[in-house]
């Protein structure tokens, strides 16, 4: 029965993605500017006839409903179109940049979890102590700080003044990494190139901290609230009355139940990490999908924008599906209805 429910949820993503495809198709065309004019540099020596030929080549001379039909038909077959500017299939461009974006998101999630979970648990156990007040105040500051400001401050401190960490890129050119999967940390391990491993991790630190700091703040606050509620529950009181040590009660009984609402937040944050990293990738010169999409927006590269948004939407939908599945394993009483 559980497998059937999971299959039903997977099939439910189809109309969601269909709706996203239609919305993004029309919204990108509401942005001012003609992509052909931008491609030609606006005011160049190209003739009107040549511009019309280019429009015909990319079906921009067709009515909107015909363009939409072409887009949906091709997307259903896994073809997201052809980049106006880069002159390459959108699927190839996304496949090249996606590993960098995923690696950054995983690094940011790892940083946020190793910071947020201990802080959330300790703050709940030591409620109203100086440690609780300090950690929650820090979490509030973390939520409030703009990512671009935090990134610039970290660059000034750790790169410009201390010279501990690199400013931009994914890896030093001298590392000599042989790419296997596109994930530089993993490729370094697979090829046994420890110089490349060190370089890729050092390049990953600053953007991961910048991207993960607000996420850590959100998770810490949500986990603290959930822990406070579960620590007052009857089953926690019963466990204490049986003589269980305080940390066994906290970690075994309270934390597991407190993680149920927290996982919802983590699932949503994963989607944000993958889809909301455009600013961070541009600050650190990270060659990921977000940085490419920003340039595509300025270039009015409709197929590339549409394809990237479809990937981001699919990420959110998949994250929510994984959260629902994890719910049923953390608490079997919860169904996927």
C-alpha cells in the first residue's frame, strides 16, 4: 500500500510540472527586450531580413500558442530547446553546470546541519540560559543577513586579509583534476588526487558557509521549538521516571519526534539551496547553474531560462516527495494520503 501511495505522489508531479512549464513560458516573454536585438548587439549592421530569418529559425515569428505547443511537445520528449546565445542544446548546458550547483548545495546543507542540530538541541535543553539566548540571537541575525553582504564580508576577512581561502572558482588550475562525474570533491577521491581534494574543499568553504548560514538559522529555530514541545510530552516524562539518563531521553525520545516537523523545513530549504543560489554563485564566481541563468536572463535566452526553471521546479517537487516518504518512516502513524 505504501508503494502505491508513493507512486500516486510521483504521478501527481506531472500536472504540477505541466503548470510550471506554461507559467514560465509566458512569464519569460513578458520581460521587456527582444532576444534577437540583444543577440545582434542592438544597433548593429545586420539587416531586417537577417533578423527575421533568425526569428524564423527559433520560431519567434510564430504565434504564442504555437510556440507553447512546440515547447511542451519537445519538453515531454526531454528536449528543452536550443540556447539562442550559446548555440547549444539546453539539456547539455544544464547537465554541465548542474554538478557544480548540486555540490555547492550539498556543502551548504552539510554546514547548516552540523551547526543547526546541536544548537537547536542544546538551546531547548538549556532553555532561557545565556547559551540559549546567544544562539537564538545569532540565528535571528543569520536569518536577517543578506547573502551578498555576508559573502563579501567573508571574502574580505578570510581571503583578502587572512589569505586562508580562495575567492572564486571551484578548484585551482594547478590541481590537475581528471573529471569523472563533474563533482570535484568526489572526482578527487575517485582519482586519488589529494591536492585536488584539498583545493576543491577550500574553494567550497566560503560559498557553502554563505549559502548555508540562513538555512542553519531557520533549522535551529524550528528544531528548538519542536524540541521544547516534545520535552514536555508524556512519553518523555515516562522515560525519565524509568531512570533513563537525560541525554538518552533527549537524543532517543525527544529528538526523533522533534525531527518530524524539522524535516519539512529541511526539505524546503534543499529546494531553496538549489534554486536560490544565483546571487552566491555570482559573488564567488561559482560556475554553476544559477550563474548561467542570471546571464541568460540578461540575454533573454528564453529556452535556457525555461529549462533552468523546470529543473528548479522539479527539485522542489522531488524534495517535498522525499519529505513525505521520510515522514512515514520516522512516524509510521503518518500516512501519505
